[in-house]
C-alpha cells in the first residue's frame, strides 16, 4: 500500500486550535506544533506497524484494521478505537477515556504527501508529511 515508508512532518493546518479544543495547555500546544514528528508505516495485509518519533517521545503502535486498541496521545490523553479503510483512506474513530468524546482521524496520500486529518468537537486540523 502507498502508506508504507517514513514520513516527516512538513506543515500543520489549524493544529494549535485543534490541540486547544482537545484541552492541551498553551505550553504543550506551542511545543506540539514544532515536534518534528516522523512516522514510519509498515503494512502487512490488515496489520499495521507504526513508529512515531518526535522531540518528545518514540512509540511503536501495532493495530489490525477493524480491531479496537488503546492508544495514548503525546499529552497523555488516553483513547480507545480502531482504524478501517474507506477507499484509499485509513479512517480512525477513537473515544477519549476521560470524557467519552469522539476523535476522528484519517490518513490519505495526496500527490506525494501523507495528509493526516483530525476532527474533534467540530474543529478540523491537518498535519502534512513528506517522504
């Protein structure tokens, strides 16, 4: 699949506002907007291995499409949910453990970029990565 490879953050759109709505404090929002995130994605059938590496942490995530798993964001927010495919997109639906609110995420390849889109409480943000 086209997602395979190592992707480095290139730019963000509305990411600080998204983090604010998520409840991330101002200092962490400033740091998060400049985290130098690098994502390595490897797919084997319906199973994905994702390594996220930033200025703040490195984490390995394994998931199978359609199977719920637990995940913690860099700020410590705990989520439970799953990724699925819709056409050429990976679409994730995650529920926050602290308040039960839903965060949706998608990953798609547009041209030579990996575009991650997040929506929480009606606020949309994008993080755009290049290989």
